[in-house]
C-alpha cells in the first residue's frame, strides 16, 4: 500500500481484499448507482465481507476510459465477462466488447462527471505529495535481482532471448467510436466499421440479406438498430458536406478536398457493398448523393434569386451568375477530389439544371407581364444554352445531353400569351398615336409629325426581340405585327381622306396646308418599309396583310400628290391658257412663267422624302406636258402652209428643251416624256407621206395610249384633209391599234394621250337626201322657217 500511504490514506480505512472504498463526493459513478444496485446480486460480496453496492475494484477503475481498446492487466478470473453475466456498467466499460447505441447518452454523462472528479483528486494528491517530499531523504538504490542471485566475481548470465509477441488482434470499434469518427468527418474509415458491424449483424441473423431491425430484446435487433442509426448519421454528415462545399472554399468545418475525397470513397465502398446486398437491400447512396446535390443546388439558386433587382430579368441574371460561380467551384475544386468513376461534374451540372428547370417552370406558371415573358423566353432559348451550357464541359454528362428547362407545351403557351398581348397592346397604342397626331393636322401652329416614327418604335420593339428568341417565334410575331399595321394604315387612310374632304381645311394658309400634306406623305416610306420587312420575316400567310398595307399607303400617296398637283396647276393655269396662240409663236412669256412657278414651288416640295418626291416630280412632269400639249389638240392653230408648220415645229422643240432642262434640275426620273413634244413637232414639220408614216409609227410605239383620233387631229392641224395621203397615214395607226401589244393599256404612270381629249369632228349631212328618207308624218313635225315679216311701208307723202 505505499501509493495509498503517500496519498494520506490510513491503513485502517483500506480494505483488505484489494477493494477501495469510494467517497460519495469523489465517486464518478454515483449517478449510475441505481443501475449497479439492481445488479448487486450478480456480483456478490467482497472477500472482506464488504458489499459491492458502494465499492468498485481497481480493475474496473483501470478500464474506465470508454475509448480503451486493450485488455486491463491483472483482471481476476472471477470477474464478469468470463462466461458470467455482466452488469450494465460492465458492458459499457469493458474493453473488447462493441458498445451499442443505447449507451451513447449515459457515457456522455459519465465522461463529464469523471473529468470533474479527476481534476479535484489530482489537485489534492499533488498538494500532499509536495508536502511529504520536503522531509524525506533521497531514496537509496536497491540491488537488482541479477546482482542478488549471481555471486560476486562471476559474470552475469545472458538474458533469455525475447520471444516475439503475437500480433495484436484488431478489436472492433464501439458504436460511440464510430459515431465520433463520423462527427470528425473521417467518413471513409467510419463507413468501413459500419460495414463490419453490418456484416456481424448479417452473420448473427443467419447469413441473409440485412433487413429491418429486430425486437429490442434480441442482440441482432440491437445491432441492426445501431447500423441504421450510424447510416443516418453518416448520411447527415455527407449531405451537410455537399452543402458546405458549394458555399465556397474554406467555408465549413472539414469541407476541404480531403473530406470530399472521403465522401467519394464512401460512395465507392457503398456501391460495392450494394452489389453484395442485392437489389432489394441496396442502400443506393450514389442516387441519394445526386438528390442531395440537387437539393443543395436548389437552395443556392433560391437564395440568389429573390434579392436581385430588375424584376424577372434581374433574377435570371442573378441565377446565371450564381450558376457560373458554383460550377467554377465544382470544376476547379470539387470534381477533381471525387473518384473519376463517379462523374461528379455531370452530377452537379444535372443537379443545377434540374433545380433551374423547377424554378423556371414555377415562374412560367405565374401570370407574368409581357416584359417578363420576353425575358424568360430569351433566357431559356439564348442565354442559358450560350452563356451557361456553352461554358461547361457537356462531355462530362453520363446520360447524354440535358433536356430543356421548359417543356415544349409551356414554351408554346408563353409564346401564345405574348402574341395575344402584343396584338391587343399595339392596336390600342397605334390608335392612340393616330388620335393624338390627327388633332394637330388642322391647326395653324408650327408642328412636325412623328406619327411614322412612333408607329415603327411600337412595332419594332416586338419584331426585333422575338427573332432573337427563336426563328419560329419571330415569324409569328412578324405576322401579328403586320396584321396590326395593316389595320392601322386603313384607319390612317380614312382619316387622311376625311381631313382633305373637310371644307374648313381649305381655309388654312396655303403654305400650312401644303406642309401638312407633305407630312402625311412622308409617313408612307418608313411604314411601307416596315410592312415589307415584316412580310419577308413572316410566314407566307402574311402576303394579304402586306398587300392591304401597301394599298392603303398608295391611296394616301396618290391623294396627297393629286392635291398638291391641283394646287400647283391652279396657279399655272393662266400661263397654260396663253399657249398655242399667235402671240406664243413670237413670245416665250407663257413658258417662262410656267418654268419659273414650277421651279419656285419645287423648293417647298423638296421637304418630301425621296420616294414620294420622285413620284410627285414624275407626275408634275407628265401633267405639265399634258397641259402643254392639250391646247395643240384643241385646234387653236391651223398650219395650212409649210412656213407656218415649220415655225410651229421649231417653237415646240424649243419649249420641249426648256421643259426638259427644268425637270432634269428637279430630278425627274420620267425621261420617257422628253420625246413626246419633239415627236409631235416632227409630224407637223415633215412633208413627204412615208416620213410622216414612219414618225407616226414611232409615236404609236413609244406611247401606246395614242389613238387614231389624236393622229387625225394632228393631220387636221397641218391641213391634210380628205386625201389619199391622209388615209395612208391613218392606216398605220389603225394597224397598230389592232396589234395585241398595242391593245394593252399602259400603266397609269405611263399614260399620256389618255388624258388629252380630242374635239369631235363636225358631221356634214346632205339635206335633200336626209329629208327624202323621212316619212311625211315626220316632215310635218319639223319646224319650218317662217317667211320674214315685211316691214311696214311708209305712207307716201302727199304732193304739194
């Protein structure tokens, strides 16, 4: 008892049979005394007669550590465990026996109590030992056993050879120790021990596949329950590790590459174990790992989307950033840590894809505004495939390509909703723009119309976004917008017609009225170009709508051109009335007035856009020549002599050259009109019949709307009547009129002689022949001339 004496324990208080009484204040097992009292009958009494209810042996104290794996030396043969039933505390504390899950809570409580008691006892012992060492001399050296046995002067015998110790048998870890490994993220080692425990349970149950836990009273049921609890704890740590590793490098305890590698090793071990378990008992941790990855991805995406500004478009942009960030972490840090056979990158990518598909489907089922629908469709069809999937390695997928985020039916529904909303919104917006613009047409204030620009902006907002989503959706949107544009242009045409038919508009100042008309004409080119572009993009069914839009614009353009032309020629009419008279042959006053007025008015017309301006100048060119030639066909001049015909032809050629220079300066494209007046002058100048016939043939060829009556009028002007030459010349015109090509009427913009009326020739009747054919009853009804009343005779004057 030297150790006990050094601790200050009296011999009278030390039990004889190797037992040690424990004080209640220092007993670490006082809380489990109730359990020990129940099993006191099993242990019996100590050799000195002391009861074991309040005492504990040194052997038990030596094995107090719950993590001691080796056997306690010096255990007596009669201690529990050698075929004798163990108490509850003996089962928990004895080495070599695997502790079950029922002892987890109790051991945790015992460890805390033991730690506190050890600290107090160590403090008291250290104080006593320090006090005793003060008055004690150094301990003398004692002779060894070899010195005592071997006589002096003899050599000591050689020590016996060391017998090699048998290899230590690896004792199984307890359930608590396996749980500690799980909590320390030593997942692969913990899984190995769980598999060993499962194998023990399988062996104890008869070699069958592991099934549900048995009853609590049986050992096999207890072991199966321990296996189930350990697997639950293992999976909790694994899935927590999956969540923590996605949060970024260095976040979370044990979330480094080593922990991820152990997670992958567990998956490999469990997949191999599932092959031994069979399909019914397989735990399928690899599939559950994929589900855990999908859950973690869903949590990551849901955390990124709500706080993003900018509506649904901002949320989609935040999702894109989060997805690219996380996939960068997976590619650079996580995927290389997993075993290559697991295909970790593909699992993570598919998990994020499925989570994003779920989020997109939920967003599509909501009632979204038009802008959000556009954003969702564009992100689904363009941004996600190009900026997300285009940056990741699609080869890493095991099951081929990823499916679409949204089903075809959902996409079609979103597109239908977009088309319906665009049709309703654009119709109302276009009518509102037309109403606001039309209120300024009749005002005298200085105002510039933005009608065409507003209409194009309203429609191009949709026609430019839709093709960027998909070609089919772009065609549908173009067809929808073209139909709305055609309806708007028909309303625009009707409003323009009402504006010009309003008598109050004529009271506007001429410059203001012309400016308003030019503004209406200028709406045509951009709207026409928009209709053509939509028709090219849209399906073939868009052609009727394009034709309707073009027809409405053509009517507006022709109406405005006719009004501007009428206003201009009302001012030019006094000058045209001076043409083809005797004064005209010697003076250019009339033509100078025409050229000067046209040149001045052309400056105001130049504000018109190029396409309608060219059409207007061509019409002015045609109308000016028609008005110039019209007095000639009215028969104001008679050229009975060759000298007069030569003078008239020369004047006609001079005026034609001056008009050609004017309209060339006005950028007229109607060059086909330049030859009409010189051709007429040649018909009047020539004297021989073949030359006249040839010139008439060229005139009829170039201007197919000329008729025989026009040629006859020209022959009458030159004084060619009732001769054989006249009949020969008219025969050329008659033959060409009968030709199929000449019978085709030219288009309206190429018509010239059709707008020139010809006076009817006088009809000469033979009066005797005419009267002879009438019956007598009709002759009696004819008014006969009365004889003149004789003037009253003057009364003769009487002679004086």
